[in-house]
């Protein structure tokens, strides 16, 4: 589909909305303009294809389809059975597993169903603490995972002299597993830039009789393309989002190779934590999985990693510290302390957004500041790579980040960078 065609489709959608609700249409148009003229560097965000975006807004939204293909509680589900089965089959092919549930509305809901399938309330599980790169659904005290279950944690290496400083300490994983005898061990993170050794995690899980869950929401696209080791056959259960590096619609996915566990998963998704599935989103998932099965998706993921490593190297050369010493995947945590001990991630995020560079404040390992303030920012390259950026653009982005940070939020500097960002974005227009 040509850019002209996709642009006309996008405008047609806006025109349709405007005819009914011009206020909402104006908001959507403003957001389209924001995405078009800023650079998306948030590691958990991406630009879905026009086909995925349009599919999420089709008539497939009009149907209740409680249950699963061939076993629905409503009539008229024949076409929804077809598209859900297609999404399942493509997910299984993409990740090399035997069973897939494509109904979770989000990654967090996928994790909720997985926890319910693998544990009873009050059971102990082992995970990486949130402040070190885990996720709130991995045991944060205000989340379901911390309210209904008993989280205990393993650690990173915290020794600047250690070659794996700020990386997973597998000896700590083993020690914590033997001490606490968890029902489940969880790996997979929201802010971890290094390769995960799923085989090592499974070895430890087997030693203490625990099941292994891998939450690969961030790295799913890399795994699908063969650019990161697969959690299969090591993990008993795998959850992921379908957006982020996978570049699909916002949603969740649960996979396993175990038939009995699959039955438990299905029951805990529906009717356990959800009612009717979002069939328009499942339709978009089917399209996204099909896109990910194409050879060009592998090329894309290779470039995602190249771009991340180039951005990390350039920022390092400019005096920033990349936690763990670099990145193996699509993201990096940038410590601001070495540049300016007084600078917070909160301020850096605001300055950079004003300059057209969209990032998020993020705690660095063992960060003394609160999650709403932080000492770092998190950067990722899935969206920039989708846009068509390569290594030269990463160098330019690193220089812009440095200019804004070193200016301490100077408005003239921010305006200059913002104009340059806009000009670069015009050279690489998004498909709508």
C-alpha cells in the first residue's frame, strides 16, 4: 500500500468521525500530528501498520464471542471463530509453541490469568523487584500480584568492578529459590537491556520444583525474529503484549507447550478474568502476527538492535552512562547522574518532550529517587526503526539529547532542536 493510499484512508477515517463528532476528530487529528512530527523513543511503544490500525476499527467490534472457537455462548460467531483460530495458528508458528490464547486484553491481564493458572492465592513466587527493571504485575505491593500472592525477589549484580554489573545475578536467583521454595519463578522485564538466559532459569526452577513463567512483552518481536533466544522449550508458560517490539495492536497473548496447562489458561482468561474477547483487536493481532512471519520483519528487528547499540554507544561517547554497560536488545537505561547529579528523569523527560523527543523517566538499578522522579530515562528503538531511521539518525538523536540535557532546559536550545526534529520527521513520514 502506498503512502498516498494510506494517507487517504487515514483522512477518510477522520472525515467519517468528524461528520458525527468533530470534537473527537480534532483530538485524533492533533494526536496524529504529534506522532508525525515527534520522535518516539519510549521502548514500549511503536507504530502499528495501517492494516493493523484499520482492522482494530472494523465491524469485528460489533460481536460478542464469549468462549472459544467452536464453543461460543452466542450464535453468529463463524467468522470470529475463523479469525481467532488464524491468530492462534500464526502465534504458534511465530513463537514455536503448541498452544496460544489470543484473548487477553493486555499484558497485565495475561499475567493475571497466568498467575491464576499456576498458583493459589498466598503462594510464593520469585521475581525481579520493580525498581531493578521488573514490572508492576511481577509483585508490586499495590498490584494484584502483590496483594493476592507472596512475592520474593532475586537481585542484580551490584558491584561496578564486576563484569556483569547491573545484570541478573543467577547465583542470587538460585539462592533465593532454594531459600524460599517458590511455587513459580518469573523472568522477563520492562527495563532490562541484556539477554535473558531462559535455560538457566529453567535449571534453577527444576532444582526447587517450581514452574517457570517468562513475560517477554518487551522482547517478543526480537524473539519472533530470532534475534533473542526463545523462552521455549524452557518456560512452562509465556506471556507477552502484542504491541511494543511485536508491532501489533495493544493487547496480550499467553502461550504454552503443555496441553493441561493450556486448559487452565483458557479457563482463567475466560471466564476467570475476562468476559467477551475484543474481536476487532484479535483481528488486528492476526494481521500483526502475519506481518511478523514475513522476511522483512527479521530485517526490521536486526535494525532495531543495530539502532539501539548505536544510540547507546553515541550517548556513552557524550558522557552518559548506560546501565549494565550497554544493550543487547531494543532498549537502554540512561543514567543522568554522571552528567548532572542534580538532574532528575522527570525534568529530562519534560525537556526532551518539548524538543520533540518522546522518552520516559525511569529508575536506574538501585535508584534512590522515587519512581515519579528517578535518576534516569529509558530509551528504545522499535518506533524509530519502524519510521525508517538507521545508524546516522541515531547519532543525530544522541546529539540532540545531549544538547537539551547540557542546556539545562534552555528554551532557545529546545526550540532549535524541536525545529530540527520536525525537519527530520518530514523526511521520514509515518504510514497512516
